[in-house]
C-alpha cells in the first residue's frame, strides 16, 4: 500500500511521543493510557519548535494522552487543530501490558523470541503487527491525500505503530519491519513522495531533514 498520487511532493512526518515513566522503567505500555513526564513535556516543546519550521499543513495524533499532549505542543506553535484518531494508538498487547522488558522475557520467552525473529505473534494475546498497520496506515494515507502539493502531514503516534505504518507505506513484507529499528522519545521519521511511491528520507531523527544530494550519481 503506497497510496500516492505520483509526483505531488507530499511529506509525512511520523513523530513519536515524549518520555513517560513507563518508558524509563522499560515497561510495555501498549494501549495503556500513560501521561508524559516533565522531561517528556520538555522534549515535546523542543521538538515542536523544530517541526514547526517545516510549516506543516495538518496534524493527526493518537488519542492516548502521551501522544495527544505531544501533538498539542506543535499545535500551539502552528495554530493548527489536531485531529485525534484511536486507530493511531499503540499495539494492544494484552497480558504484556504493564510488564517490564525483563518480566516479558522471563514469562513469555518463546513468544518474545518468535516475535523478534519476525514471526506473526499476538503478544500477550493482543494484536498482530499487520493488524496495527491495517488500522493505522489507511488513516495516515487518508490525511496525506488531503494535503496540497508539496504539503506536510505530522502524525503523532507510538513507536510500534509508527514502525508498522512505515513498513506498510514502503511496501515492505511484515517480517522485515523490525529491521527499521525503534524511535527514541520525541524523535521522528520522514517519508517523502516520489514518482514510485513513498520513500524513507529520515529515520529516528531529532533534527530537521536535509536534502539528499547526489545519492544516485
């Protein structure tokens, strides 16, 4: 699913929320609604100043408060309204939610190992990564389709949901999505529209994207 209308030059910035207490504890959040720490709010304010310089045309965010609060910092600077959508929530991971990384490995070792190998796993009895992409990617594409030519959409979401959405928009097979790597708190990835669909321009960035010069010559 690349869903582009060739050559319009649109850009999608996928921005992960700021730090939470559960992030610090390496505790799996999933769809649990955890708020930002003070440091997380500061991260969102700093990142918003950079992203505002891109002149975004629209902002869409998960309705979980860690993403919604992050998005509100950019909205305050750009005077754009944020559209909240539950389809952009983090992966629901059932019994894994609330556990630390070490607890998950100890209690669900086989499931965890299979997931890391790229196998389709319902972590804790929750969603498959492909199901997350099924709900999130169409929302992102729907908002991107409303952009003007050369327009920029900022999507404020969660690490797992962003990774699966990028994988789907790039047309990668699901077992390769883990290869994209994670995003740090309040960092972002940038997809740009080319003649053959979306391409990854920046990943896990914390600075403004620079033009790529001469990568094919």
